[in-house]
C-alpha cells in the first residue's frame, strides 16, 4: 500500500462517517399515549449522541434535559416546519416561559420533516459540552422533557408536555412476550379517612393455575378487573409457575395516592385481612414484590428476568399497601387504586426479586431544622446474608428505586468491596419527590457476597423550625433504595440503624428520655448540625438482614466514606474530532504494519 492509497482510504473513511447516520438502536415512548417517540444511538469514541424525535403534531416540537424534571435550568431544542420553512434552535430555560436561544448553538440538525401529521427531527450533539447552557449527558439516568404545540407559534403547550427519566448511555433494551396477560390487585371501594397520612393494607392470595385441570382459581379477597384467561403454563408441580414482566400503577386518585407496595407474606399468614397498616397485624409481610411511587409510570423488567408468582409461590399471601396523602383531610373519598401485573408463561432465564436497603424506618433518628444539606446513611453489609440464608449468592442488580419524602434532595448508593469504594450503584443528584420511578441501570452490576452498599440521603430543612423524625408520614422522612436483582433469594431487607446506646452516650445522654429532651432543646445552627451529623456517621450501626420468613440477623457495622463522581473533563467539538482522527490514523497504522 502506497502513501496515496493510505490518504484515499483515510478520506474515504472520513467521507463515509460524515455522510452516514449512526444506527438508532434504542427507543422509548416518552408519553403514555405514544404521541412522542425518541430513538437514539451514540458513539463514545467520537463523543457524539444522535437523536430522532417523532411527534404526532404539525406544530412546534421541544425536547431537552432537565435537572429536576421541570423547565427551570433545562437544556432544550425547539424545531418544526413552518410556513417559511424549517427552524431549529438550541435554547435554555430560565423559568416557566419561552426558552432563551443560546449564544452558542451546540446541536447539529441533520434532518427535519413534516408529513401525515407527524414531525420528525434528527439531530446530534456532543455527549459532553463546554457550553454552560447545555447539560452534559452522563452514564446516569437523565430526566428528559418534551412539549409540543398545535401550530408553529411557540406559545404555551398546555398539557402537551411531560417528563421521563431514561439512562441514555447505559440503556437496556426491553422485550414484550406476545402471550402476556394481566390482572389487577387493588383496593375495592375503600373510603379514605380524613387523615393527612394514612396507610391501608389488604392481605390476599395470589392467583393460581391447576396444570392438570387447567382451572384458574381466584381468591374472593382479590379484585381482578379486566381479567383475561391465561395460557396453560408449564410446571413440575400441580400448580403453574409464571413471571411478572411488567408492573404499572392502577391509580384512581392521583391526588391522594403517594405510593403502592406489594409484599409477600411468610407462610404463617393464612387468612385474608384488611385494615390500617402498622397496627399490629400483617406487619410480618415485608418481602417487597412490587413498588410504585408518585410520579412514576410502568416498570418493565429486562429480557433475562421476571418476578415469579404461581407454583409454590402461589401458596403465599400478599399484602397490598397504599399510602394515602390526604393533605386537605377531605372525608368520604372512595379509592380503588393498586397495581396492574402483566405476566407470561414463557419463563425468563432468571427469577428476579427486590431487596430493600437503606436506613431502617424508625422514629429513633432525627433531621435537624435549618439544615441546608444534612446527610443520613443506611448500610447493607452483604457478608451477613449467610446468617439468615443457607445458600446465598451474588446479586445481579439491574434496576433501583430510590425513596425519600419531602425534605429529600439527593440519594446515592455507594458500592464497596474489600474496604474500598468501587462504584456508585445508583445516584439521583436532583431527587424530586414528584417523580419517583424505578430506574433501569442500563447494565447489570454485580454485588458480590461480602460487598457493602451504603445508601446516603441528603435533606434540606432550611424552611423547617422543628425536628423531622424518621417515620411513615410524608412530613417525616425515609432513606431507602429498592434494588431489583437476580437470581432471586428468600431475602427481604438489608438495612441499618444507629446503635441507640452509642448515639446517646456520644451526645452525653444517660438514657433515651434525656436524649429526646436534648434533641428538642438544642439550638440548631451550622455548628450543632455538623456535630450531630458527624456523630451519626461515626457511631456504631446495627446492620439488620431479614429473610422472607422474618428470620433476622443483627450485626455491627460502621459507615464508610462515600466519594462523589469526579467531574469529567470538558472537551470541545474540535478536540473530539481530532481525537477521532488520531484514533483512525492509529488503526490504519496498525493495519499497514500488519500487511
């Protein structure tokens, strides 16, 4: 090969890259009505990401990235095809008004068309941007926002807008089996009390199938609206065994329902029951099967895993828990909320499960008032799992739902091995109480037995004058991370709580009453808040591991130091192109040397 041939090959490769669009392997509908579809693909070597947005409108279209899911601080593009031709601009939002055009236009429009009532925009940008008006695209889930109009006059969008959290760079494609069916597990005509916070629980059996007689058996205690007769399932026992593959909210009062949980009960629970939660009965049902929080949508499991139900699992009762947040204390409201479960007889490779991690929910810890960023910690030491399970194994974590209440600002889940932090399993640097979704991590992360997981929550109580206690109420606080993993184990929770005696002693109290009085009487300022936070972090912890049958292990632990993600260096478009050119030249040189 001579020099001329090498130059021609290089130019040909550059021309080919410039003329051909990258593949768009990933796709998500951003809205429930499927009016807005996003497709994307990326090239990490060139540092670019390509989008194709299709919207059912002949008007303007807006799309962007938001720190918290709203307009303020969002990085936005707006485009469309108007009477004078196509238009496309890179903008940023400074409030709930028309976004401002950026001085530096960092999005490159590749094509824009409008036909048959659909507008299609294809555009490209750098994964990292040096423009402070653009948000960098990271390996973590990002809040995508969209809006569109009915004309090309860029005016208020009314309800034609929405938010969806997607992990763009670590996306895991999903598959829907063709023979899936569904049923609903809900409350039935429940009259919500006129309380600001109320938890209602309903214990019921799961559906079962008789393999020999092909008879579908349903407990009278369940509500199965829209029930569709399922296919015959395969099983080695007389009862069939199938997988949940998608769980979505079935909410009849969005202004009342804060979250919905489904727990599997131990076999000691043998009767249906319905009453207020946490009043003494049904509390032994604590193995989480499904979870939904306010603002969240449907959650679909990845192709290799399904949540099991049926077979021997069908012998269990389940506890449906609905948290009602009745802020105005209105009496007489009737609710039928719950969850819808899509299932399939085509069993997936792995049984999935959910592990609750974080800080045990208890009133024995408090968040001081006037705190700008107060930290709490919950530790899961997986080395203690063999204390309650005979045959434990590593966890392959693929999704997570992080949960705090109104004071929560950030949630981080640190991953430690052999005394060193190796990863952040999941992070939400801009936690929003109104958008609580199960987030697909985009790739499976292995938690080995012996690893430690630290759930760190950051709270802001600058507008509060009294202590915020841990507890069930929305005005109280939690710090939890629900980890979706496979293969499933009979494991319910792995949480921690500060050693109360150690905490009281470190603060100079001789008993619990004295400690409570100290907490209420203390003058809370920056100094006292920091001292209390450091004390909480350094005192001994009780690490609590619970299996599906409520066998519990109590062991000691300490809180490790959690590091934040280091910021990636900003790289200009020219530098990215130079790096790509250098990489191509190196590849050609290697090829030339091997000829």
